[in-house]
């Protein structure tokens, strides 16, 4: 056994030993349908997804089914009970308040789902032939020392769903042949400080799941050297330390589901060289047990044991979204620089917005690059990757892009709001004011993204909480400062910005609609109303499509609602970049001014035609301004409507 443990320790991170051979192979080669180990150890027991059934069969040695006569060899047993297979008695859900009187040759006794509250001393003294005892779903609150002392042949003991609360190392005195002990949901709050298995030297299966154990002493499991299966899952307050499993060299399956392990280390699991199955609360913990053949959960919805991006859909989508985001924004920057703008300050803001959105494409691009780099061996590199400077850098870029984009969209919305709703109030920012606002937005975005990197004691590994390096989901291991900070960003600043955008666009549409009510050309007015409404709707809809799912995910994580990892992956790969991908379309490619300018560049004759129309329109407007007293009221409203529509196009 020591040799096996040494061998496991000798394998590098992310590899497993080929049984008792001095050969280490990458973990991805386990159960891949090809015999990579010479002794075939990598393809053994691959049909079992969980491992429990296989280990159960090999540990408990389930008896083969036989057609035995249903004769009862017991002379004494209650009439309300059923005698099966010679010496087996079943008293299930028959309202018993105490252990019934039976013949001494009983070998199998089930007292499940009754009302037994106490087990008196020596209650089992004459049942020395008993091999299996089931006491689950009763009301037993106390197990006295040595209550099972006379059951020298007992093999199974099941005490599930009883409010026992505590046990001592003498509780199981006399159970020298016991191999299976189950105490699931027995309200246990503590275990013996030492020698739990002192009187059970053959115990191979111990199930203590769904209890309230908080402290597991170093010496509690020192005498449990024969254990092959240990389940202590769903003891939510249990603190796991590196020394707890050092003596369990024969352990094959370990379940730690539902338990946070803040101090998890690789050396915790190295002594268990025979372990083939391990079960954690979080997928990230699997990186600390690279020599174990089966680790569950094998994915967090984003990453898997093999790959940084778990599914083919994610791997393809990250490149598609990166290309769309980068190409679209770079195209708009180039076209905006080449085409003369009606409002140079507004055009400059759009180009800055596109540059910020382009950073999101850079983030997705590098995410795809590192996915390719770690393909097939991510578990070996997961810890190094999430703690690396590269992960923190791309996480910083994603946060910078997201926050600068949100702040710029809010500024552009407020600028458009002032121009359209208050057209005769001179509140338009000048060149210097616009430059100062843009500089302030970038500085603020940089500070927001950089603050978590300045103090790791307060924020922990802020960007390295998952494989995609984006701090969206909160968990119990997250530092309180980091949780409060991300909540303030996503549910504070970003939520307020989103509400400002929604309210502003709603007010702008109402203002444009009311201004055009008295227009003489009803058909033209309706056409413009529909066009403006459609454009405003898609701007607000794209913002809602991006941010509402993020608000919901963040809120649910704060409420400690379990969120499937696939949702997080969809949010980061698909939802988060939506604004960055659609902003070039909404703020440039769909504007009438941009389309007109592109058409002018492509078709010279359209430019001449458009210029003639502009001159006629300009002449009409000039005549009207010089003779305001002679103009009729409907004509005045028509000109005012056209002015607001032009403003909307100009600031679109």
C-alpha cells in the first residue's frame, strides 16, 4: 500500500498511475475506449458513471440471487412481522415502540419506519447470530456505550434518519465483524475525538452524510484503516484539513459533496493511492486530486476536466463572438474616421465606444487561445491558469470593456436626451467638455477594473474564481469585500445606468411623438414615428438582453440559490458580449446618416441628387425664418418636427 501511495505521489499534476506499474499517463486517457496502460488499468470499471455501484458490489459482496424456499426457521416472532428466507424477519412500519422478542437464531432484522425511541442495554444480548440490522426511520435519540456489544457476527448496521445527535468510540463496542455502517441524517453534531473504528477493525463502508458535524478531529479516523468507502457529504459546516485522510490508504471512494474546502491542498489526497472515485461540491476541487480516475462533478458548465471550455458549442461560439465583436467595432472606427460626420464630437464618442467594445472581443479571443492551449489536459493546468497573471489580465480587460461601455452608453443617451427633449436649451457639451467626460469615463473604468488587483488579502483571487476569469457568480469562498464590491458594480452602478437609459429613451420617444402630432403630413409623421420607435426599441432591448440576465444571476447568487454552471457559461460567452457586438450596428450601421454617407461614397450621382435636395430644403427653411409672421401654424409645426427628427438622426 505504501508503494502505491508513493507511486501516486510521484505522478505529476494531471496524471494517474497505471495500477501498480511505474507508469503515469494524462488523466484524459482514462476510460477513453483505448487500452493505454499495458495492464489495462485505465479502462477498468468504466461502465459505472458514479462508481458507487461498482464499489458497493466489490465491498459488500452482494450474494447471488437464489431460489430459496420461503420456510421460516424461527420459533418466535410477532404476528405483525414477516419471516422471510428461513431466519430473516421484517417488521417495517408496524408501529413498534421497542425491539420485539424474537428467536435467538435470527440473522436478518429490519425494524425500519417504526416508533422506537430507546435501545435498552443488553437488548440484543441473545441475538448473537444477527448479521444485518436495520433501524432506520425511527426516533432513537441515544445509543448507550456497548449497546451492540453482543452482536459479534453483525455485518451491516443501518441507523439512518434517527435523531441520535452524538456517539462515542464505545458505542460500537463488540462489532468486530462489522463492514457496513450507515448513519445518514442522524443529526450528528460531533464525532468521537479519537478511535472511531477502534471496535470495528473490518469496517470498509462508512456513511455519515447529511449531518451537522462541524469538527473532525485528526485522530478520529486513524483506526479506520480498512475503509474503502467514506461518505461525509452534506455536512455543510465541516472543516476539512490535510491530515484527516492520511491513514486511509485503502480508500477507494470519498464523497465530500456539499462541503466547502477553503484550505484544499493536493497533499490531502496523495496518501490515498488506491482511490478511484472522489466527489466534491465544486468542479474546481478536482484539480487537487489529479491521480483519481473519476472526479465529480466533472464540469462546472464552463470548464471540464479535459477542456477550459467544456462543450463544442462554447468552443466555437467564443471564436464567432470574438470575430463579430472585433471586426464590427474596428469597421465602424475605420468608417467613422473616413466619412465626414455632421457632429464630430458625437462621432468621436462613438469611436471611443467601439474601441471599448473591441476590448471585449480581445478578451474572447484570448479565452479561445488558452482553451486551445489547454485542450485535453485542463485539469492539470486549472489551478495554475486561474491564479496566473494572464487570467487576471483578460479578466481586467473584460471588466474594463464592460464598465467603460456602460458609462459611455449612459453619457451618449443623456446627451441625446437633452438635445431632443430640450431642443431650445443650449446644453450641448463643447469639445473640451466632451474630452474631459471621455477621459473621466476611462479613468473610472480603469479604477473599477484595477481595484480588486491591488489588495489580494481583501479581494482574494477576484478574477480567478472560474476558468473564464470573470467575477459574475458569488459563492461562500468569496471574500466579503469582493462580494460587496461586485454587488456594488453589477447591482449598483450598472443597474442605475440601465434604468437611466430606459427612462431617457422612453422620454425621447414621447417628446418626438408629441412634437409631431400637429404635423400636416400625417403619412410622413407616422413613417418617422415607426422608424424612431423601432430604433429606440432595439437599443433598449439590446441593453435589456445583456444586463437583465446578469442582474438576475448576480441576485440569485447573493441569495445562495444554486445556479447551474451552464447558465454562467451562456452569460459570459453569449450574453455579456451582446452589447459589444450590437453597438456598432445600433449606433452607426443602422443610422440614416451613415447609410446615406456610404451610398454617397459608392454612387456619385446619388451625392449630386442628395445635394440638390439639400439646397432646396435649405432655401425653404431660410425663407421661412425670414418671414415668420406670414407662416401658417401647421407649417411651423412641420418644420419643428423635421428639426427634431434631424437631431435624432444626427445624434444616432
